[in-house]
């Protein structure tokens, strides 16, 4: 991929941020279609759909899609908008330390991963994650430039990036933010929730946040050890692009900093 900033006005309007970041993979647009597109790669098997959808699209571009049938992981029913969490209480049990005497009387016997001290804490963390969809449509991951050129109904834009590029993205998200607090958040959730459902929910806010993800250790097995996801609702992505020309990324010193950062990560 060409690491220079393109002088092509069409490319500058769509892929300028990718060029500034010197991305070595693809920025990904995420949106919905009534059914699986005929020209999309559809995963045929496997459990976690992060590698076959999001990661595949960042590496190869093109278009990947799944419906509920082709997205068997229970987390994806919420994370990818196929009807939401079947049982928030069960999800809380799976994410919590549950005393043995309590588990003996529960229908769900899994001891889970004990990410939280108790199910009540887990429910507090799960509560902000909204449920979407009815399981009757498809989610599509597509190269961002292609999706914009085809006027697709983009809801979320997601990147898979190293810490240097992540630093640039979070600061650009903060550039014109006029409210207190961080521009980027790192909430608890499945990887698919961090890539789609949570940033989609942020898009419904007047003060949307970027979402840093891939903290889900189950899905991290499929991710390069130096990469994190950075997902934003489309309206925040548009604001970030609109801010580019007057922001720090156009400064000569920024280019020097990026050169040094990227050399140190080689």
C-alpha cells in the first residue's frame, strides 16, 4: 500500500485518514443489508466470527458478510446485531466469580472466566451495551473506500492498528470535541461488541466516543499481539476527516514523529 498522502482529490476525500496513518491494512466499513450480498465472502464454519469477518477484511479488503446462521458464537448475537443478548443474567454469570453453592442451584453451571467479582458487577458493565436487530438480516464488512464510493449505509468504521496509529486516531477524535472526558473509551465487552454494537450505540449520542477494543482474550488469539481495534460511529469518522486539514496531522513535526514511531516498531 502506498504510504504517501495521495494527491487524487477523490482518494483524498475518502481515504485521506488511511494515508496519513500509513495504514498497512484496510480501514473497514460496517453496515447492514437485508440479506447476504452475493459478492461477499461468507464464513462457512468456525465459532468466533472476528477472524473470518473483521480481521479478514482488514487484511484482504473486499467484502465479508454473515447472517445469524453464519455467525454461531453467542456473543455475536449481541455484538453483530442479531437480536442481542439471549440472557444478560447468564452472560453475567459467565463473566463472574460465582460461589459454588450458588452455582449448584443454577441452570447455567459454567464457572466462567471470573472477570468480575460477582454477577451484579458484571451486569453493571453489560447494561450499557444495547441490543440490536432481530436476526433476520446480514452484517457486512467492506473496504472503507469501496463502501463510501458505493454509498453504502455505513454505521461504523473500524481500524486494526498498532499503538502509534491508535494514538493518532484517539487524538484526532479529541481534536474538536467540546465536552469534558475522554474521546475514546475502552469498555468491557466481547470483541464483536467492541467493534460494532458499542460504537453503533455511541452513534446515537450527541457526544459519541471512539471505542478501543480487542481486550476480549478469547478473540485476541486471532489478533496480532501489537494490534487493537479502534471503532467509531460513522458520524464521528466524518468529523475526524473534516478536522484533518486544520489539525496536528498536517504539521511537519507530526510527520517526523510518525517516522520515528514507525521505525521503532519495525
